[in-house]
């Protein structure tokens, strides 16, 4: 230790707990406030001798414990009642007796860990291996079997000579000055140190690439693949077993699937008009259904009220109005035929709209026609 | 109630500064009488009602001297007329009288004892509006099911124990074959099984069998214990499994009283006969609507949820409500004896509801209070006696 | 200042030693090159550990079905070992926290060691309940409530979630408690050592501890608070572990006696393990003057007490099963004593209740070979207790149609080896690299350590 570095404290060693206790009492009595006693284990009565206040770390434990129980109850309540209420075993959503264990454990966890961290970081200002007392003979002695007192140089009553005198008077031995380590004092800001930045860069690279690999590759390796690859053939998937490579098999030629009876009047508009009768009654649910389908499939060209006012702005030729006398005089079968088979530029809608829905649309078109040509009787 | 009393509403009594047992002087234009107060919640404010006929002076050893004579309050004009008087005044006289009642429960404003008869469901009441809205409000379960709720009934009289349901289920639900060694270790994967029990003696044995499958309990014990909520209840009463959420603690299986849950101890398709299942045509064997489960997940009967979803989709397409009769489970379809009935138990007219209400209907292990939704119809044997 | 009075009891070491002697006796195993015996022991345990890890790796590749469990016995060696190891851990916290609150000075010599065993045992338990138990161990993260895009959380009703919280809290708080106690000793070692590498490591780990009384003042208060938290915590942990069974519907599991019975059993087995390991360590490192016969005798007394509590619980289980009138309960308990697993049941009863009664006699209580043998038997018995509870109930529950039988495979023993291998490897590393006796605590309770006024 160079003599030029600033003085931290004057230290003295004692052999017995009684001696150091007495010395501490005397030091406090002498009016020194910035001094410390160093003992290899806690010596009973020392806090009193040094005139220290009782530690109030317990308040932190209480605060963090309360935080634990509150956060547990808040999380569980939010999950159980708001975020994702699920019926579990016929229990009420707020099954509070079952929430007691978790709340208790979180209380203990937060109280213990956070108050210990508070003590170490905020009370002790640890980790700190740059303290001037480190690596002194004094520290080596008090860490094993000696007891020591250090009166700091920043004490208002500090005066090197009188402190030495005082320590001698309370029977201290090995009275030595302890100085600051100049190197430690001069360190300053180290966040931009090249080595530190290099370590940061390596950590960043490892974490980022590890996360990328995990999320993009590792999670999709069997058996970690979340059952995404399944040995089953879903609709429209290929299969190597069949010569045409298609997994879905077409029906055998000449067969008709259930519910798929082919339309008998392809290209036979007149016959359809004469022969087909609307199988649905014009009830409110049917008309509602017709309206829904009409607005979905028909209204883009025919307009919301069948007036032929297309929303397509000329991208497609506007159809004539559905409210003309001509269409009004058509039979239901004819309208159905046009929807099913198409007419002029209008394509067939048979594949998009089910048979029943087409008939429901016919009913709705009749509603539109009636609305445009309302008789006085309709208003009553 | 011994003695008569001046019934006052609690609020009026508070204004007068009296309470039960305090003596008060009630006076009308005709006279006055001293009577003890008795608090009667519901008594009209600023009114007092007193029973006549007490305070008799010559009514034998029992009747004499009981209560207080209040006839002075009634003048001659009202003695034989209307006994509703107005303009009475009440004055606290000091002193008290012990009033004895056979039911002295509690004050209305005591938070601790307040409305105990309602809290304890001794007296059960509701409003007309409540009743019109939900006639069943008195018997609400903790978890309510509005609308359709799935249930099954199995008629043990009809069941012939042929295992067709097991085969039907296996094919429908992609149940893997695990191999002889694994069956020997109790790891078969059947979602439905025919439990077979013998009774009697070797010479005269009797056989009982019972199809056993997931009971879709209302209070399912398996759901409580799953740490990751992989098994929970659907709004239509199904005990459902989220395979991808399952981490495989197997706790649900332990806690199932019926032991109907099945665990993928291995990837059975890979393990059985050296990956036999993974050969080319087997992708055509598997039902595309049902998940092929990987190893490490729990599975069990779903009440053929893929069929329920398909039926619901058709119903939606057709713009109508899903009906209980729209769905047939695979085991039900396979049963040659029509012993299995499936449908909507909240519709009282459905077949399954009738089975549930049948006098021969019972649930297995009712004492566990799991409230299973599979009803068994007890078998009646004809011993020809 | 805490009101702890250290100066009341008779001396705890068998002969007068100075604080410096304490330091060198405890630091000796750390300073010199490990002995041949240490290497042999380490070779054995690390081989067991490697075998166990290989088992786990193979299970991860092939599937958890390599173990013997099945339907209906879906838990067997995995949960048996989990409960066993959690139980072993309980002695450590009992010694370090509960005996601390009860001002039992003799605890100081063995507290550090017992705490370390707690941590290692709970680590073993955590490994069993994840990699050797879950069907998809790579998804063990699902057991923790973390925000995710599916809005899926854990089921706070499930006892397994309580377990996750309990075991993790227990592990964390035990670590904090243990580390807090280690800080002054690490600082002592920092100032003793001459080796630069060791000095660096000890400096970092001791965080710069300076033995300042301004620190001791808070430190002691914090230690007391942590002991206060650890005491209900340790009772809660095995209570919650017992809830895994008690909350279920199965006959033989669904019983209110489980929490106290499990806690007593945990302390019982934990003390047997601590006693066993300490007998070896005090011999190996010549610490007989610090870990005295008095310590061993006290532990044997605790074992006698908790063993008798466990015995009472066995009797009471039988009685309650009969008294309940429930045919399922009666069947399960008769089946335990007379059914296919009767051998396991009677092994459990004899090891846990009968042999430990030898400790009524002072001569036997002070005989090292006898107490060691009884300790081993107690651990065998307590392992079988969990095995009996789990396997007998599951193998024959409600429906006779789904009864089954469990027989372990070689992999079951592989994972069991993992537990013992990991535990003893960590114990050996601990005694080699860290002070296995709390130097500062011992010095504080020696004769003349405190001021006489």
C-alpha cells in the first residue's frame, strides 16, 4: 500500500470478545460514529455497545410477503375469472380453498428471496470486493479468530494521532492504518470496456441463435413436433399409393353420392320453369336464410334490392333489374334454374349455394319484388 | 308468545328510543295503557298494534294477570266499532317487562346472524320474474349447461357382450394396436371395453358384462388434478382432452374411478411390429378427422367429438340448432342390439333422457359423486323360476 | 440485535479447541488433495449418476414406457422416488430452521451439512418428477404459469401445480438460506487460501463479506426471519406432496391423516439419511470432536419419536378404514396387509416401526454400527412406504375389471440409481469444495466465544 493513497481507517486487533466489546463501548462513548467492529462471528451485545439501532429488515420481509400473497391472489383471480374461465371438475370458477397452497408458497418465496436480496444489495452494497479492508492482515485476522475495530478517516472527530492514542488506551494491538487502493479508486466507468462488450456480444449471439434454432427447428423434430405430422390422409392431400397421386378418390363412374342427385334440367330452362316447384314455405326463417345468401352471393351484381345496381363499378356487366315485370312473371322454377344453371354472362351457382338455399333465395327475390311493387293492401 | 305487547317497527322504535321489553304508555284520546314494546319488522312505520283480551283480572289460575289490559285505549265509541285508532301517542315510561317468545332468533341488523334461514337454505324463495325466466332456478347446479348436453345410456338387458362397439370405436378413433407384450403389461388402448365379471360357483357360474367407457362425469375427478388444464369440460357437457396441452403426468388416469383413460407410453405406431403402422397404406386407415396421438399423451373416449362437430357444422349450414339425434357415436352405430343410446339429456323428450329417468337406470360408483353421464339400465335375468 | 443467547448450554465440542483449530479442521478437506477413499466413493457415485443419466437419455429417445408402470398403476417408481427424496430433504430444514428457532445449540455443527442435503435431495426430487415421470418432459414448462398467446394458464386447483410451487419455493428458499449461511465461511476461506484461483472463486462467492458488525446485525435478523419462513414452508411442502394423494378420490389415498403422517415420515427418513452420511463424513474427515456422539444420539431420538408417529399413523389408517364402514377403504387396507404386495407392506412396517424401537436403549442408541444399520433400514422402510401407498392403491381400486399389477423393469432401477448417484455425487463434491460445517456458527457457540457479562 503506497503511503500516497488516501487513508481509509486506523485498525486495531483484540484477542477476546470481552476486550472488543469493551473497546467498542469506549469508542462509541468517545464520540466516534464512523467506525466498525469486525468479528469472525456475531458477538452478543455488540449492537448495544456500538449503539446500533435494531435491524429493520423485517419490514421488507413483511412488504415482500404481502406482495407475494397479493400477486398470487391477483394472478389466480384474473386467470380463473377473466382470462380463461374453464369448467374444471364441476367446481365453481372461484374455487378459493384450492388457491391457498399456491398463495402461501408465493408469499414465502417472495418474502425470503427479495428481502435477502434487498439486504445484500441495498444494505450491504454487495458484491463489493474492492473495499480497502480486503486483503489486509487485519481482515485475515478477523476472518479467523481475532476481533477488530476500524475507526474511519471520514469520521468528523478523526485525527490520526489521537485515534492511535485512543486505540492504544483500550488495549488494542497491531494498530495499523488502512489506505484506499488507488487502482480501485481510479476504475471509474467500465461498461464500455472492450472485454465486457465482447462477452456481451458472445452471450447475445449464443442466446439469439439458440432461441432461433429451438423455435424453428428443434420444436418440430419428432417427438417434439406437437403432433403436426400425422400419418393420416387429410382431404385433398396427395398419396403415393394411387397412380394419379391423389389421396381423395373420385366416386366410381356412374354412381351418385348420397345427397348429390344431379340437376335434371341442365339447359332446359322452359321445362324447369314449368316442372319445378319451390319445396320451401315462405316462412320467416326461410326468408331470413334467403336474405343472408342473397346478400352474400347475389347482391354484388344484382344490388342489395335487386335493382341491378352493381357494386362492381363496371368490372362486370350490370345485370338487368330483378324487379321487372318479366322476372316478376317468371315461375319460381325459372329463377331457380337461372341460379343453378346460369344465364348469359351469369355463371352457375350450383356449387356454391346448396339446393335449399337457392330455393330460399327465390323466396327472398319474391320479397324484394313485392317490396318494389307494394300494393296498398300490403301497408295495412 | 306470553303476554301481549305493543308491536312497533324497528325504525319507529329507534326514533322513540325504545326496544323490546321496554314499557311504554300508549295513549289515545280515550285513555292510556302501559304495555311492553316488541319489535316487529314489517309493522307499518308510526303505528302500533296491540292485542286485546289480555290483562284479565278474573280468569282463573291460568288466565289471571297475564299481559296488559288495553281496553282503556278504546273509548266507548270504538269499543264496538272499528279498532283502528289514529292519533295515539307513545311515551317511554321507564321500566321493562320480560317478553318471552318461542322463537327468539335475532335482530335484522346483526350481520353475523342475518338471514341465516336463507343462507342455510331452510326457507327457499324466489321472485315471480325469476321463476318465469328460469323455472328450474331452485335446482341450479354449480355449473349450468344451457342447451344441449350430451349423455349416453347403455341397456345391459340388450347388451350381448359382442365387442362390436370396441371394434367400431377402434376404427373410428385411430386406436393403435400395441402388441402382445404391451397388453401383457396392461397397456391396451381401447377407449371402450367390455368388463366381464363372474359370480356363482364353478359348477353354476353366472356372467355379467358391462361396456365401460369414459363416463364424462359432471364432477370429473380427472379434471381437478390435471396441472395444465389439458382435460376440462366443454359447454355441452363433454369431458374433453387437449392432446397438445398434455404433458403426461398420468394423474388423471390415477384419479379416474373407472380407469378408462389410456396413456401413450410409446409412440405405438412406431413401436408396434417395428413401425408396421408407418408403412404406406396405413395413412389411409386412419380417420382423417381424428388426431393420431403421439407418445406421452393421455387419451380417452371423446363421445366421438368429430361426429358432433360435423353434425354441428351441417346444422349451422342448414341454419338450425343442433339436435341430440343428429349424432350417432361409433359404438352406438356398431351395436347390433341397439343397446347404446346417445343424445341430448337436456331435452326431456329425447330417448336418452327417458333412459336416464328409467327406474332401472343407475350410475356406476354413484358414491364418489362424480355424477357420470353414462346411465346403465340394470339387467333383469329370467331364471325361469 | 436478536435476542439469541448463545451462552447457556454445556460445551458442544468434546474437547477445548480454538477458533483457528476449527477453521483448519473444517477447511482441511478443501485444502489437501482428495484422499483415495474419496476418489473411490466418487467413482462409484458418479458411475451410478452416469448410468442414471444414460437411462434418462434412452427413455427420452424411446419413450417413458420403458419403465414398468401401466394402466392402472400409472405412477410407480417415479413418484415413489420423488416423495422419497422430498422427504429426505425435510430433515435439513428441520435442523437448520426449526431447531434454530428452538435454540438448540447442538444443531450448529450439523446444520450446514443437513441444509446441503436438503438442496441435493430436492434437486433429485425435481428431476424425478420431470424427466422420469412426465410423458413429454420437454414440455415441463407448461407446468409454470407464464403468459402465452393461447391465454392458457395452469390449473390452480391441481395438487401437481401446488407441488410445482411448493418444490420450487422450497428449493429456492433452501438455497438462499444455505448460501446466506455460507457467505461468512466463504470469506474466511478467501482469507485463508494461498491459491490464486481458489481465492478468486471464494472472493466472488463471498460477495466481499467483511465480518462487519454493522452487517452481522442485519444478517442475524435476516437469518431469524428466514428460519421463521422456512419452518411453515417445510411443513407445507410435504403436506402439499401428501395432497397429491389425499385430494384424489382413490381409497387408501383419500384420507385426512396424510399431511401430518407424511411430514413425520419425511423428518424420519431425512434424519436417517443425515445420520448415515454424517457417520461416514465424521470418520472420513476426522471431525469426531466437532460432530460428536451427542449429535448422533439426538438424531436417533428424533428418529425414535418420528418413527413412532409413523407407526401410530399406520395403526390409525387401519382403524379408520375399518371405522369408516366404507367397503372400498376396508378392502384397500386389507389388501395392503394381505394382498399381492403384502411383502412390501410388512417390509415397511418392520423397518419403520419395529427396528427403530431399539433406540429406547441408550447403549444401542450410542452404538455406531447399530444406529447406522437402523438408519439404512429406516430409509428402506420409508421408500417402501411410498411404494406401498402408490402401488397397492392403484393396482386394486374401484373396478375389479381394471385391476393390474406393477413389476419394475431394469429402467426403473436405472432411474432409482440416478437419484442415489446424483445425491451422493453432490454430497461428495460438497464436502470436497465447500465447508461442510458452519465455521462461524460453531465459533459463536464455543466456550468463551461470547462476552461474559
